[in-house]
């Protein structure tokens, strides 16, 4: 992980302020060395609630993909964590580097606060994550430290290299989280978690298979309220935006806010229609047909293979 000094210092400052442990914050010798020196936090004691960890490549991916279902889990007292494997420092058309990483950390912290979940942003440059052994160790440790029952990420075939390699790294950790002498500084998990993929539109090599569809109609408003904290990405258009999207004029800003709220809502409405049959299968004809907003997940072949009974416990809504 090569570093531009300014970026490292600024993202580190944000991490410290937020009380987060970033993968590379303990030294410049690389994360393996650094993390080996740092005392590994003990995994949290079990309180009978589920522990779910979502991995996305950028500070918005886990948020979009976790959105409504995370609120549903959080409201039942289950523990949800969003992780961004990069700091998002090139994800804007106008600004980049440390200031952007800091801004995006603040945005996802606000999303997390509104959803009632935990968030962590790794200090790896946006556009540069690779499926390396060092990064496999970082992901393995994060899954263990969260004592995860369920691990969720995107599928590995995706337009963005950071998305592809994040998915690859999570899959590379799917077995290693149970192996005691891989990263022996953090206790291995006794039970291999269930690994799930979020839905996508990619067709090659295989289209997404909706093993589980979740009705999020009842939490769509708080979901939109939470996601709209990410102004740099949503209102301003992120890396492909431009200055005209979110002008200073208050009336124009209000209009843009309403427009992006509507288009976000349509995204989850589209998923309800695309995965309608899976909704009907899960909830029955009446609720399955009525659901206005949804999310869907595919069970990864690696990790624990859940029975139908266990799936009901993992998705108790
Ligand atoms: Zn992304």
C-alpha cells in the first residue's frame, strides 16, 4: 500500500477521531507487521443476537447494498457492521485525496448513525485495492473480530476492479476465518459464517440467483433518510458528477434532493419487481405481491450452507 503522505495523515486523523482501527494506521511497515504489534481486540461476547458484517469497496457500497435490511436487523437488536475496503479518495469529479476521504468517512458515519449500525473505513486508496495476502489477512481479522454469523458482499464479477477484488478477498477469507494458525493473533471462528452476495445485473458467467428476497417496504423512508447523508456521491454525482448537479441556490438544491430521493426509492422498487417471485415464495401471495421495495441475496457456495430453518433465523422478518 503505497501512501501519499497527506492522504494517510488526514484519513488517519479521521480514523482516530472516530475511534476506529484502520488496517494500516499502526505503522508504515505494512498491515501485517503493524497489526501483529497491535493488541488484537477480543471478539465481543455473544448476547444471543446475530452479528452481520457487510463489505463494500467504497464508502457507499455496503450502505446501498445493506440499506433497508440493516435497519430491520438493527431494530431487532442485532449487530450490523459496514466496512469499506477503500477510503474513497478518488470518488468525486472535483475533489480527491485526504479531504475527500475525510468527507466520505463523515458521510458514512452519519449513515451508520441513522441506521443504528457500526462502520469502518480501511485506509487503502480508492481504485487501488488488490487481492493480496496482506489484504486477505485484514479481511480475515475483521470477520473474526466482529465474531460474524453472516458476511455479505457483492459478487466477484462486477464492472469496478475494487468491487471485484473486495469480493475476491471476502471469498478468500471464507475458509481461512476458521483456520487457527492463519492470523493466529486473532482467535479463529468456531462456526464458519454464512456468506451472502448482494444482487446485481451482471449476466456473465452466471446471473444473480435470488435465494432470499427481503421486503423492505416498511423501512424505505428511514432507509432513504439514512442514505441521503452521502451528498458527495448522491447529490453531487461522485466520480461522474459535475457542478450543475447540486448548485448553491437553495430552491435548486431542494429540487435535486427530491429528485435523488425519488430515484433511490425507485432503485429498491425495481428490485421488488425484479425479484417478485422470490418475494412471493418467501412471504406468500399477498405480502409478496404487495411489497413495494426489496433487496435480494444469493448464498455463496463457500462458508456455512444454511438450512431453510437457519435462514428464517438469519432473516427474522
Ligand atoms: Zn463502489
